[in-house]
DNA sequence: TATTGTTATACTCTATAACTATA
DNA sequence: TATAGTTATAGAGTATAACAATA
C-alpha cells in the first residue's frame, strides 16, 4: 500500500468539505448543518424524527447534534416541537424558510460535490460510492461517534 | 446519488480514524502524529525534511504541524535540528526511540486499516485506493488546509 | 431504572494574525 | 521583502460526565 487508507480518506474528505464550504459560502452554515437540513426536508429527508435518531443517522453524537440544531433553530431554519406521545423527545422539521433555503442551495451543493468527482467516469463514480458504502456498512461498530479518540497512554490513569 | 459523497467520506474517514485509534491505544499518539512518524522514518519516509515540507505533504497547516511535532519532541520520538544551510529551518528525524516505536506499531496499524477493508476483495481494495488517489490528484487546490472553513455569512463583515 | 435532551467541560484539528529570526 | 517557525487566539467537531424532566 503506497499510501495508508486513512491518509487518503482524510484528504478525500478534506476536498469534499472544501467544495461543500464553497457551495455554502454566504449561508452561514457548516456542511453538517446543511446535511441536517437535507435529512429534515419533507422532499429529501424525513421530517418529524427526534434528535437522537437524527444524530445516529448522521453518525454525530447527540450533544453535538443538540448544539447544531439549536443554532439552526435560532436562525429560524428548524423547528423543534415536544413530542406529545413522549414529552422527553423533540420532533424536528424545517421551517418554510429552512425548506426554501434547502431547495435553493441543494443543487449548488450537489454540483460542487460532482465537480470534485469529475475526473472519474460515471461508472467509476458509482463504483467509488458503492465501495465506500460497502466498507461503511461492514464496520458498524467503528462508524460511531467516540471511537476515534486518543486512548490513554500506557500507565496513564483515568481522571 | 442516494448519499452525498461528503457524507460517505465523513463516515469512511471516521471508521478509519477509529481503527487507527484502536491500533494506537496506549501509545499516547494521535493518528496524525503516527502518520508523521511514518513520514520521518528512515525505512518508510524521508528523514531530514523540514516542518513546512512535511506539513504540505500531509496536508496539515504549519501551525498544527509545529504543535504536533513539539509534542513528539517532548516525548522523545522526534529530533529537530536547525538546518546549517538555512538556520530558519529545522530538519526532522526520528530518535532511536521514535524509530523503534514506529517499527513496533506500524504492523498493527497497517493490519487495523486492512481489517476495515476486509469486506472488499483485494482487487476492489486496490480499486478504491486508486479511485480516491485520482480524485485527490485531480483537486489540488481544494486539498489544502483552510479550504473547508465556514465562510462568512451574507452581509457579515470581517473583524 | 432508563432515556431525551441539556449544561459544563475538555481535547483535537484546524485556522488566521502577529511576531522572531533568519534569508 | 520573503520565508521558517512560534505564540496567541479562535472556530468547529467531537466527546464524557452529570443533570433535569419524563418514561
């Protein structure tokens, strides 16, 4: 292996984040916030799910998801309603403004992603997507928040 | 596209970071620090390069690289010598301890990476690696530190 | 007891700006 | 002027622990 998979993965992700940031320039959204909008849209996602479910689906821990959503609520893109069936949970959906922003930005975001993969043929692009999806599906226990932290050093003690 | 490339890339990277962290458990190293050790090993890398060159090669900004290397120097794995030909620069190499640690951990790290890709055939693994490398090579301007930050919101002003 | 979401806290990675010492 | 590396500071992502409200 000339380059470690992790080194390639880091740069590949770095490139896509940069392309996403370009597409989101001027929207004051991080790429994860935009991904959350897509997940909550009634056209492209599943409105009405709760925070923990969304966090699991996006492989983000629930504290980060809570903060991410609070910011989206503050700027008026997401609505959080207490679930009447389980008053601990909050059901999520986009506001009309959030839906409009998602609809406006989504094509730009999509084409910025595609531009990164333009060096590949359509068949190769599909193959790359498929291979990555298979690796992800095969490693469910590693694809979770928290699995990538630096472990304690030898002899170090937990606080 | 069922899933956006960026979402797949994030999870794929997350999985490899988790696997890397498992392999590095007990070593008090982050995956980037271990990658730096590999780059500086006389067996697997190029000893004697300077910090900025290493930062560019690993696609890390030079401030982060400086801090990463300082920690490696403090724990006695990396040696920084002022370049006699250009006394601004510091030439990097592993200490004997650093070289021994790299030699000991590298096989574990390698096999932890391979385990993640075990669901693919050898041919598919090579293909995935090749496709990612091609995408990276085709997008040099995006694969740089700093390209992925959240841009200023509309109407927001620089401080 | 267990779960949803919060608050408090912290580590890692990343980055910009300003600085120093050299060139 | 320009570059190598540092210091100071900060944004973003990620995480753990402890908590309140609810189940």
